[in-house]
């Protein structure tokens, strides 16, 4: 199937004189996760991961993806004729360097300018300039092949009340215009869906698990312009937007609107997020920076933080009920990876204010858990038995916020090595959560706290230690994160500010054997301020037990045991009133002091 699709694409390329065609994982807004209409890379390669870029030439097709997906991609690309390119591994070229070798002098590179960022398009152009390679960016060739392509989503949007948002859209627009003025700008083009949703206090369902609306925004000093499918907006939303000074335009008019902007305007935009077509349509001067909304949205206000704590109590209740059911019934009733995930979703759905999962649940048994972003299918769906470990990474979207939790649960006998790995991951999680640090630190300054115990075993995990989280928005949110080195495209190296919410999720992954991850969310808080500066600390805001059946206390220090005991005492205190008597007794045992 994939070879046939690639042949059709090459035929189209040949008719247009294209030597290479680039297909990223993206929509028109550079979203991390995309709706079905935009899954062109998946359609053309067979790889289902959330990150990757396919490059097709007359003779070769190559897929670049990162360490989260090496195992999965290797499996899914078998028999497709697509070669896996492991990003960051020795010997793997950058995409632009590969293109430089693959395209002849005066050749042609093709891509859909709506799904490639301005910075990527410029990078291709600069790298290929001395070979006089031309760009063809006006056609989506995959659309000409994909006969049964799903329609673009246009689901109803809804307003987020201020009792959840904590600030009105008018306040947010005023603050944004101040930031524009500070940057000497008269116009701001925003294409990132979560920034737009946050700015206008609006949510939707156009991307699965991400409550956003397919839209663009152009903000001037006098007016806010909102480009969206009118069918998504009811009368209440229209009236509210109008009262807030927001003018509604059809979604497809963004390019003509941007082209109509005067050359005298100074336009603020983010070239790593605005697509190549929009960037190429702007006549005026550009100021290129991250959207001011990115940082503003990452620093949660007091109302949001209060709501987030409440959301995590609900989520903790749901997860604890699931964990109780799993550990008391495994081996007694039929269970699989998928049925376990369905049971957990049902427990979340019982919670007041629950909307949907915040991402597709990872329910991975034994060796499947070695694939960081494993997704169970009917073919791979493993039966759960009273042995080994089950890793479940899941979360929920609530009106009170977005949750993301990972627990690895022991279902029966495990090896001494697995107990060592489980306890080491726990120690890593606690070490980072217990950090005290000076304001001005970024995630890279603290990552060693989590990675250190794992590095001591001469092991590593090929991903960051943590990411920012939105408020009823994307489960992965810049600009805060934990990572041991700067990864420019991740843009998660901002100074850690009070109110930011970041995950703490170290792990150990042994291919063919097991995977272990323990993940909590942390709120960044201000601590003591003295002559040495403003000290900061983290407040864990995920409330669910960490499976003591996997913990070997001999590998832990007294301080680590005390930190775990304090965490578990907090979990029990917050959750026991919401549980049945049997669940409460079980939780008391699984939050006992060690």
C-alpha cells in the first residue's frame, strides 16, 4: 500500500519537475497533534507517531523522527521502502543537508507551504541557494492521491467562563497590545491554536484531545480579527466576541487579509510557528519573536492554579480507583492493555467537569512499555497477567485544567533488576520534585537531578524529563520544560516562573524487556527571598499512589524515603473521602510509610 502511494507521488513530482517533496507532521498551525485531515505523513509512510518528517525523492523515501519513536518507527516502516532516520543519532544528516545532496543543481524542491514553518522553508532555501534550487510551495500533492481523505474538522466551539480562565479576553488583549507596543509592533499574526484559544477564552474540539478551534488571529492596536469556520460559533460566542472587540472572518480569508496589510505596518510573528505561505504574504517589516501569549499562558493565574489542584483531586480519585481495580483483579478477570485503558477512561468520565482525555492513553504491558509512546492496537493488544509491569500514561481535560500522569504498576513477580530500575526512576522523580533553586534557573539547570540516578546505572532515556502543560489546552505546552541539553525546536528552556506547571517524568526503557516511568505535575512556587536571591521550589500537584510493590527501600536514602512518605500521606489525605471503604483500605496500604 505505502509503496503504491509513494509511486503515485513520484509520478506527480516528475510531472512538475520536482526532485524532492517534503511532508511534515503538521497542520496549517504547526500543531503537535493534528486532526485526521492533516495526517498526510501517516498516510504516505504508515508511521503513526506524533512527530516525524517524510522526504521523498525519485529513488528514496526517508522518515526523520526522534528517540521517543525509534522502536515504533522501525516496526511500522518494515516493508514500506521508507528508511528510518534517527534524529540526533550519529550518522543521521539534517533534513536540509540530505536535500542538498539529493537535489541536483537548478533542481526543484516541493512542499505545501501551509504545513511547513517559515523558519523551515527559509532554512531549505538558504541551504540550497548555491545550487540554485527553486521551491514549489503552492500544491498539496498528497491531496491529489488521497481519495478518501477525511473532511477538515468544524466542530462546535464553546466559551470558557472567567471562573475557570481567571482573566477576561479583554484583559488578555490589553496585555498583549502592551507587549506588541514594547516590541515596536502595530500588528501581530497568531496561528498557534492554543494561543488563540487562550487569548479569546474559547475552546473547541477540532484536534482530538486538544480542545482548540481551527483558526487564525490578527491583532492590531484597535481590533482583533478572528479567522474561523463560522459554523463552529453559536450566537452566544459571536455576541461575546463582538463585545470584546473581536471581528470574525471566514477561516480561508487569512492569506488575502495578510496580503492586504500595509507595507508600513510592523508585524510581530513567530517564524517557528507561522507557516511559510503566511510569512511569504507579509509585505511590511517583521519582528520575529515567540508570541507574547506563549509565556503569559504558561504562567497560570491564581484562579487557574486553584482549579488545577481541584482537577488533580478528581483525576487522582479516578486513577486510584483504576489502580485498585487493576491490582486486585488481575489474573481473576480477563484484562488487556486496551480494556484497562477503557476502564480508566470510564472512571475519569464519572468525575464532574470531565470533558475528554488529554491525549491517547499509553497502556503498555511488559516489553511494550519500552516504546515510550506505544499505542495498543487490536494486533498488539497484550493480555494482562499476574506477572510483570503495566505502564499507563494518561490524562484528562477538565473545565478545571489538564492532567497528565504516568504510573508503572506491578502486576506480579518482577526481577531484582526491574525493582532496581523501578526504585531508581522513583528516586529520580523525587529528586527533581524536591529541588530548591534560585529564580533564573531553566529546566536544563535542574534536569541532572532527575537524570543523575539513572545515569549512575549507565542508562538514559531519549527524551526530555518534563514539559509544560496547558490549562484545558495542549498537554504539551512551551516554553517551560526539563531537558539536559538545549533542543532549539522544542523551545522549552524558559526561566522557570511562579505559576508554571511542568511534568516530572524520568524513565528507564529496556528494549525487549520493560519500560518504567513515574510522572507527576509540578507547580513552580516562590520560596524564601534573602540576600542570595529569590529561591523557588515545586509543589507536586498529581495525587495518586506510586506502586510500593515495585519499590526496594534498600536503594533509597532516608531523605528519599521521607519524601515519598510525605507525598503518600498527602495523597491519602486528599483522596480517602472520595473512595469506597474497600478502596480506602487499599489506598491506606499503598500509601503506608516505608
